[in-house]
């Protein structure tokens, strides 16, 4: 047990370090995770034996739940609404067109069996949300024409379509499907998945708004369970769990619920771990020694997919909408393949359906090419096609954009002798670049105006620009024990080390913001800041 935990911890640490290194040298992070998995795998240097496709499918399917959920949760619907229809058409009709064209190419050009060709097209038809999000965020790609939002919704919502087509083709190959059952499968996947997703999301929002959790952090655990429930319930009756999880994510992420920012931080970490897990595991599962045997087939499919099938589906949807040529060309190139395609390829291995080609390693190679080639060149293509917009911020398309805000809040208590007591706000000269945002009076929150009068025991909340410099600020604590030479001294006399200033005194349960005349007492804890670079 200990050795497995040791290996797991080492792998996670290496993945995190790779995340930093890969961004500096220009290699997409997720590509680095796959390579790391291959390095640890049976054909790699570490040679960890792992070829359990069924276990890998189950683990990766669970990981995809949170990637899909957070893809929806992080989408800012206000930014995405103008392009939502186009994006949904791309994730449905566009995915079907990509799958069909790729399948026809595999059959008529590469001479692969018809159903097997459609299976390859279905598996590889969706773009990867994790890959797209990773590049948009890490490269801060501020794109014109709401392209970031369009890519975000399309890549976040097209996995359910690819999954559904894969399931249908496998059923046909097994001789278990005719026209009637296929139509019902399509209906069940879409309708049950969507309706259940909306229902679960509505119930979750109701509970989050009205229920007080006993322990801080339990609300994040509750949302974690909701994401799992959103996938599991539709699956019990034939619905599309990935579609449901994505819809629940969008609704929760764009609802007015408490602690949303904490949820974003929580699921950012969860999704990061899941991405590491899924890409590393897929790399571990692959056998590099088998890649040369699928080299020609994988390259041919990749080239056709990238330069014919994907552009054709993009132009089919966006050209009638009179989109600009450079916008359509960039959207065509931005169709990265990723983890979902490999997970769906694993389904072809564990399914009883007979195939004559190594679909897993074909798709695996295509994903490697896509992430390495398209992922690396995406910023270059954005620049060459003049798609960069200096007047926008790609982070606005995500619900955690508030992390970028430069506003902080300051709390002031109006005491008996405070100089603002009894004065109207319009008579008070506030510090530059500050605003009185609210007044808390007798546990009630008041929205102030110029005629508002500050009273004794009021708490004034001011907003101001936050500190946004590269200089690091380190906080250190100094307990004042009995016999300390500073006891009884004023803060103005306190100077133990150059470059330090006392910013707070913890005195029992009391927090004191000190001034020059404030005297230090035994039992105080002085909180000091120390600046460094």
C-alpha cells in the first residue's frame, strides 16, 4: 500500500511541476501529462504494468463528469448568450457532420469497414473542453467576435453528442439496434439528459439558497455530490449523463448562490486533479511500441479531420450566419481533440463489438498530434489571422473572472469619538480612490447616499483599489510573553527589525488595528508584515 501511495504522490508532484515547466517552454500542459504517463508506462522508463482498459474506462468516465460539470459551471452565460445558438449547432450538427465526413474518408480512402469507419468518426468527432480551456486561460488569448465563448460552449457541450453516436454505432455493430430503438436512444439521451439536468439544477439552487449547512465547506461537498448525481440519474434510465452534468454546471454557475467563488476555487482544484489523472492514465495505458503500426492511418485521419472535416462542419454552420472568413478559419483550426475521444476509444476496446483496427492507439495518436500541433500553434494562428482583441479579456468568459478584480474592502468602526460620527457623507472627505459601499447598523445593511449620517457603533465598509504589485508581502507573528521588553511600550516605539511594521494586534478574542499611541500588553500577538521580492 505504501509504495502505491508513494508513487501516486510523486506522480502528482511531477505533474504539477510539469504544469509550470510546459507553460514556460510552450508545450500544452495536457500534452505533457500524456507524455509523462507514457514515460511511466509499460513501454516507458519506469515500466509500470497497466493494461486494464475496463478499469481505465470507469476511472476516466468519472473524471469526465467533473470536467464536463466545471466546463458548464465556469461558463459566463452573459458573455456566451450572443453566440449560444451557433455554439449549440456546432456541438450537435457540427459534430455529426465531422463524424460522418471522417467516417466516409476512413471507408472510401483508407478502406476500413463502413461501421468501423463510422465508429472512428464518432469517437474522434468532439473537441476537448479541457484542452481548449487550458490554452485560452494559460495564453490569455483575448479573441475577437466572442470566439472564446463560442469555443467554450462548443467544446464543453459536444462530448455528449460524440458519446451518443459512439454508443449507437457500437449497438449496431453488435446487432442490437434497429431504426426504432436507435430513434428512442437518441430521444432518451437528449431529452432525459436535458430535463433531468434542469430538474437537478433547480433543486440544487433551491437548497443552496435556503439551507444553512452545519459546517463551512459542506456546501462545496454538496455541489460535488450534485455533479455526480447529475451524471448518475439520467444513466439509470438511458439518458445522457454528460449532457446532464454540463447543464447542471451552467445553471449553478450562473445562478445567484452563496459562496460561488469558493465553489470555483474548489472545483478548479478538483478538475485540475481530474485532468492530471485522466491524461496521465491514458498515457500509462498506451503502448508507444504499437504507435508505429498505426502511424500512417492516424496521420491521414488527423490531416483530413483538421483540414477538411472540421472546416467543412464549421463553414456549414457559420457561413450561412455570415461569419467572417478569418473567424471561421480560426474556429476550424481550434478544434482540438483530447481526453474524451480517447475515453470513448477505450469503450471500443471493452465493448464486445469486433473491430479490425487498433482504434484506441489510432485515436490516441490523433489526440497527441492535435494537442501538440494545434495546441502549440493556436496562439500563432490567432495572431496571423488578426483574431487578437486588445480591448477585451478572455477571462470575462469564465465565471471566476472576479478573481481578477482590483477592489478590496475596508472595515471602519464609528466609535464615540470618531471624527465622522454625526456627519453626512457628503460632508466627509474620504481618502482618494475610495467609496463608502455600505453601512452596517444594528446588524442591518444600509445602502448609503450623500445625505446618510454616520452614527455611533456604525460599521462603515469602504471599497478601494487592491494592492497589485509583484512585491511579495509576508506576514509574521510575534507573541508578547510575560517579561518581554516591549510590554508597556507604544507601537510608535516598536522597531525590532528594519522593514517591519505592526499591522494588527491579536489580544484575546479582540482584533486591534494599532496606532502610534497603542500600548503593547502581555499576551498580545503582534502581526507584522515584511516586504520582500
